[in-house]
C-alpha cells in the first residue's frame, strides 16, 4: 500500500512539471511570433518596392493585338540648316569691269561713224585711171579662184587688169594721200593712195619715173606716172596696169566705182 502512494505522489509531481514546461514553451512561441511580426513590418518600411506588382513581359514570339492606339499628336521636327562661311588664305581676286559679261544689247554705233560710212560709200569725185579703160584683160574675181596664166596656179584675182601700152599716163582715181611707194619683187613699182574715207587704191606695174612721192596730197584726176612693164607675177599677159581697191579692209571691184 505504501508503494502505490509513493507512485501516485511521484506521478502528481511529474504532471505539474510537464504543464509548467508546456506553459513556458507557449510563452516563448508567442514571443517569437511577436518578434517576427515586428521584424516583418520593419523590413516592409525599409523596402517599399517589395509591395509593387511585378509585371512580366510578354513573350517575344507572341503577337499582341490589344495594344491601344496612341492619341498623342505627331510633330514634325525641322532642323535648321546653318551655312557657315568658308575662310581661306587665298587673296581676293578683283574681276576687271571689261571681263564681266552681261546680257545687254550692243551699244549703238555713233552717229559720226554712220555719217563717215555714208560719206565713204559716196565717192563723187571718182576719175578714170587711164584715158581708155575699155579693154579689161582680167576682171575682179570676187573671191573666186581663177587660173594665173603666168604661174599656172589657181588663186583669187583681187584687182582688175586694164590693158595699156607702156608709157601710158596714169591718174589718181580720187583725192587722197600717197602713203607708200615701193618696188615689189612680184608686182613691180607699186603706189598706194589712201583716200581717207575708208577707200584705198593700189597701182601695180608702174614705171619707175613717177611724178609723185610718199606723203604727197593728190586730187582726183592728178597725174601719177606712166605704165611700166608688166609685173613679174602677170608677165604672161599683154602690157597693162593692175589696180586694186579696198573698202574698210575688204577687196571690192574697182570698176564698180570707176564706171560711175
């Protein structure tokens, strides 16, 4: 009977210890939960981004069709182009005024030049170079090629050949100044008479004993000299006087004025 009493006492003492330990454990678990809760709140306050919703990007290979259209107006950006001056070390070049070409009408000819041209066209004091001018051996070719009977070559005949015996008197066809007297190797004794109006007359094949000299002023019909031997370049022809006439540097037919 004593053994059972001891056993019951020992059992009652053990039960009290068990419940005490269980209570202590509950208190500790509660304290741990409270501490963990406070720590969680503190971490949330320190890292607010943790509460943000995580948005997962759509897969690349999936076509998204529900994207709303943008309502933002489109603006066109225009970039201004700024041209910067280019500076070089080359010296400035000044273009002379005479080299500048403009689309302007040519200046009108002076009235004086027109008057001189009109006067040059009207030689009213024309005289015959010979008393007889009816026998024309070779006429003026007008720029066409003709055969030279002496040389056999084809060339222009820039004057007129008037047949005349050696020693026949020769006269000035119009007033002017004797500007040249030479003995040319091809054309013989040659005299140039400048009429001072754009016309110039050249006499070829004269005799050497001329009645005038360079610098003399003549009037129309004044005696110049006589017909000499034919010029070497036309020696195959009968005796004659070769007369050329130019107007402003252009050959013209002497007979077109002499016959007036």
